[in-house]
């Protein structure tokens, strides 16, 4: 994977922590640290889980339906070149931040 902070490729070692199961599915928190920039990457996983038969607590997911990146917000993108005017560079940064939440809003900012 590529680190969303520094864009360096690395072999990810994710640590997962069970949260809870509700009517929408089972939820887990997953995190890794980039070995290059040492920054944390946090994801929320939703899927089909299985529980400990004795305690009925969530253990893991048998199927991951959705992965939401929580931190950093948005995917890492290369910075604009210095020649790009500041106003356009700010719109680009904002378009990158909203891309995961609203591709249409990101496209509008990119125009």
C-alpha cells in the first residue's frame, strides 16, 4: 500500500480491534503506522463478523464489506507544483479532502 501521508509504498501490518456488532453489521477498527514517516493510518471496517461462543463478543470479520479511511482524512495526493497559483492549489487540496465523501463535490472543486 501507499502511505496516505507521505505517499511512500510499504508492506502494511494492520492491527485490528473488534468494536461491536449492530443491526447494520460487525465493526472493527484497523490501524497501521508508516515505517517511513511514522504517522498513523486508521480505518473502520464493516462486515460479517463472528463472535466468541462463550462471551458472544466480536472476535473478527469473516467478510469485509466496506473499508472507510478515518485518518488521515482523504487520500494522499502529490502537492501542486510551485507554479500553480495559490487559489487553484487551495481548491485542489480541498477537492482531495472531499473526494472520499463526495466525488461530485470534488469534481466541482476541480473545475
